[in-house]
């Protein structure tokens, strides 16, 4: 069973407001940071393990849907799992420096809290 097709917005459809809305949640910020570090795509379980959170599958799916619909990630079915990767090059091409600036600020803020 292939499942429902996943909608990924064209990069020209993505807005700064979409990105800021998606990244307004600390869980989604953590997901995006981990996907940025990943050599290739990660599934939800791998990503959440790296983020250090345990979420219900439905909650995790909702976070990924918001990130995908905002144009930040690309999801691909691999068997029964979804593998997600950050659309960094595309987002950087449309909004140079935006994502790296937000994620850098998040990492610095997180470091201050962890200290």
C-alpha cells in the first residue's frame, strides 16, 4: 500500500510567515536542527531520539506535516516509514541566511539554557 501522496509546496510558494510559524514550536526547531546535522534523511523515531523527546505517533506526524507544508522538509516513503530531509539549499536560495540564522540563534539559546 503506497499511502496518500504527500504534498510538498514549490519553493516559490513558501513564505517567511510559513517558515516562522513552523519554527515557532521548540519541538519543530529541534527536528529541523537534527535534520540539518543528518547526512541523509531521518525517520521520525531517529529524529526524536536525537531531539531527546518521546511523542505519540500522531503528535510527531502533526509536527512533520507542519514542517513539510511550510516547505522546510521533504518527506519520502521508504517502505512503511517516512524519511525526511531538510530542504536547506532550496530555502537558502529563496531566503538567504534565514534558516541558518534562526537555527544558530536557537542553538545558542539552547546552550544558554543547558548551562
